[in-house]
C-alpha cells in the first residue's frame, strides 16, 4: 500500500535521507538514517579543515590538535550546521543571502548609487 504524503506549499518539505548504503544496498549500521544535507555539510567542513591546514599560520594553530580531534570538530560542525536554521533559513541559503547583501551598494536612490 502506497503512503500518501501531503505538503502545503513547501511547509512540510521532505529531506532526502539515506537508509541504506547506496553502493551495497545494505542497511546502515545500527538502523540509523542519515540526511543527505548532513553528509554534504560534514564533507564540506572536513574539506575546509583540510584546506586550512595548508595555510601556514592556520596550520600552526591546527597543528596543536591531533588529526582525529581536528577532524572530529569538523564532523561535529557539519552535523550542527545541518540542523541549524537562522531566521528560518538553512546555513547555505543564509551564506548566499549574506554575500549578496554585502556585495550590493549601500546607499541607493532609484537603483543608483548615492554618494554620502
């Protein structure tokens, strides 16, 4: 029997979730499900820590931590970011909106930049 899921204009959005290993088809360990958004945020945070480890000044700071705690912090940040909403917006949407806000001119009149 098919289950009907009703949504009202995006109010109840269904997140993409993994219940099985996509390569083998086996269930995930412990019967857990993982949201795809959580995986993307976690891999992004992991990559940011790996790239920041190449910057000389930051590498010295990160060098204080051993590799396992260093990447555990990245994984934790990815998991926390996946569940965080600021003013109802996800972190990646907020980052794009903030970049657009800071890129546009501050003082405008009729879509023209105004001198102070």
